[in-house]
């Protein structure tokens, strides 16, 4: 699901973002050296319950891995996601 939706790294505002049905979902981050501090995940209420947040996190993790980055999950949603998908712990700094 959402495979055809591209992840955008909006460096100007420090967000990983996707657009679904004209609505923007994003992960707010800070970056220091090669580490991304994932601070907050936000999905518009109209998209809730459709797996958008999970897709956004998965796409973000794939981007980080493909580009050789590590992350620190400060966002509670991402922390919960990691508990369900322990295979991504490999990205934790």
C-alpha cells in the first residue's frame, strides 16, 4: 500500500513528507552529522486509520538506510513502530 507514493526529503523545513489524496503527512527531524533525530510524526485526521503513518515511517527508514544514515527515534509513534518491526533497529544510532 502506498508503494507508488514518493517520499520527499524537504530539507528546507526538516521534514520527510508524503502526499496522499492531496493531504500532507510528515516526520519532523533534526540532523546532526550522519544522524537523523526523528522528532514527530503527523498525519492529517482525514488520513488516519489508513496505514499512512506506517507507510511514511517505512519509506523514511528505507531512505535513511539507502543513504547510509542512522536515526534516533524521539517520536512516540516511531518508537512504537520499532517495537512492532524490530528489523529496523539496525538503523538506531
